[in-house]
């Protein structure tokens, strides 16, 4: 009998702890004591770092394709949650493989075709999904409590001019200034707000490029949009904000060939709903306000000059 294995871990930490190898070792031990079971190397399917909440997994896709061709007669896993965490997904996969003549077996929770076993699997899947939702909600509320207390940064990638602590990247008290990039930010605001020689976004970008200073993306040439993004970022005054947008169900397709589906979009929230988080300041609030006034004035001038 040809046997296939499927193993999965969902996080990099699990990968580092070799849980994939532990799963494989247990499955191989079980196969070794079974008469007439044969495992080919190309019948081992694995997904490293993929969540079980979705079916879009490369290893699982290859397994399903090979099962449709009748490449093996039995699929062995350690537990149902390695297959899928959503019990509906479990039922979809089990029914699909059964139709292809492949029997699925779990080491930790053996099951048969008995209706009681099928019902028990569904109940276990529903409980696992409930626990996953509960844990996710608790983590979300925990993050919100830390953000409201000023103990958690609202971003994992810092704005240009800041450095995260490698050991505690979300700790605001360990956020540091990059001395070179912070000086660049200071120069950008100073150049743009010079009262004697008013500058433009393109002028500031040219000065930065001529000075051979890399952009926030590490490129050699600055453009007006990069300069504007820095000038409009209030975090440089010493206050970061969380909750500036909220997720909402998507209403439009990304393309005409793709359905709307359960996608998520983001909408801005009113400023009174933002949560302020103190961070090291690079410029003064007065300099930031002067830059915003200059941006507004230059924008009005550009619109007036472009009017036909």
C-alpha cells in the first residue's frame, strides 16, 4: 500500500524547534510497524510556516493534485489540526480525498467511517476553531491595552530616522534615533521651510540626491513623493498614533477576474479615536506646523497655476 505523509507548522519558532522533524519521526515509526505499507520520498508533503486556517498552502496543493491522480491510497497525519484548523476545511479535504480513494488517518485521534467518529471529528474541529478565535481575540485586546498604555509601538517597520531594538522591537522605550537619518529629516524640514529661500518638494529632493543620500528605500534618487511623505509624518514631533485606520470588508475587486470574497480594506478613523504614543522627537511641533502651512500654500499655488 502506498502511503503519503503531510506535516505542517505555522510559525518560524516552530520551524526552529524542529517540530516538522518530530512529526515526521512519529509518522515514520508508525509506518515501520505496519505490514505492506510503503512510503516514497516524493509522497512526503510539508508546509513550513503556513497557517492551518487557510487552504492555500503549496504542500497541501501538491498533495491534493497527486491524490487526484491516485498516487497513494492512505494519508497519514499526526492530528486533524495539522490538516486544517477550520472544521469545514477538514470536511472538505476529507471528502475530496475519500472520493479519490485515499483514506486519511490521524495518529493522535484515530477515526473510522463510523458516524460517531465523523461527528466527533467535527466537534473537535469546531472546538479547535473556537479556541483559535478566542486566542486571537485575547491577543488583539491585549495589544490594544498595551498600545493605550504606551507600551507597544503601532508599527513593526519604523519610520525613516528611527531604529527598533532587535530584542524588543515593539517597545517604545527602546526606540532610538538613527543619527544620520534623523539629521536628514531635520535638514528636509529646514530646507523646505526656509523663509528667505522658499523651496519646493522637487528642490529638496534634488538637494538630497545631489548629496548622494539614500532614500528610505535605499535608492540613490529622491522624488517629491518621498519628501512629502516625510514632511507629512507627525511622528517626527515625538508622538506616534495608533488606530488611524480600521479594517472594513472589501467592496471592490482587485481585478475583474477575482471575486470580492472576504477581503479586507482600511478606512481612516477620526483623530479623536487615535491613541498617542510618545516617541523620541526629531523636530519641534512649530517646525512641523510651518511645513504643513508651506505644503498647503504651495498646493494652492500649483492649482491656481494649472487652471485653464
